[in-house]
C-alpha cells in the first residue's frame, strides 16, 4: 500500500473534467485506487464516487493505492494532480 496527501490547487476543484482525467489514469492500472477526504473514502476509478467527496480548491485529500502496480499508479496519479489536471486555469 502507498499513500500520499495532496492539497487541491485547481481553481474549480475536482469537478467533472479533472475527475474524469483522474479516473482515466486510475483505471489504467490494476491496483485499487482510493481517494480519502474528511474520513470519506471514494473509489478512485469511479467518477461519481470522486465527485461525491466534494474536493474543492484548498481541500486536503489523500490518495491510497493497493495492488501489484501501486508505485507506478501513484506516479501516474501524482503526475496528473501536479499538472493541475492539464488545465489552463
């Protein structure tokens, strides 16, 4: 299991478009991906599950990954979050 904490920097938060990019990256790995915010756990491979967490600009959240390619998955997910979901805000 690998875990990493993040703070949402995207102006609009984790809304539909960046959440869709997040799930696309998460689904490209075999490992299970979880997003945790305020004690609520969302499935990182489910768009609705992520949107239900209500991650807005400034929100602290944790990504937890469990599985055979967890290190690679964390690298890919960190890359998409650090790139501000490749949006030009």
